[in-house]
């Protein structure tokens, strides 16, 4: 209950920046102007943000201070990147 309420309370603040980024970057890069493709792009970016916030919360719950959080976060990020690379190829 705590995690879900924390996620819902912080969600508008966490999504505002990536949403503005998506609105600007999509059209500057010159991607397909189809509205459905733009919507998929925005949804992928926002889903990525929600996953990153979840990972941040997990690492902060496991660490006592900033140096230990950095020591935990680096291997977790490497494992996630390797899993993603292995999954894509």
C-alpha cells in the first residue's frame, strides 16, 4: 500500500519532464507524423520512466547511504542492460 501510494503521488511530477521531452524531441527528430506512432512513442517513454522510478525506489530501500546505493545500483543496471541486450538479440 505504501509503495503504490508513493508511486501514485509522485507520478505526475516524474512524468512531466519526460512528457515535455517527448513532445519536443519527437517532432524535432522528424519521426513519423502519424498520431498513433507518436502515442506509442510517448507511452514507451512514460513506461520507461515508471520502471526507472521503481528501480530507484528498490535501490533506495536496500541502501543505507549514497555510496552504498551507488554500489548497489551499478550492478543492478548492468544486469538489466545485459538482460535487455540478450532479450533483443
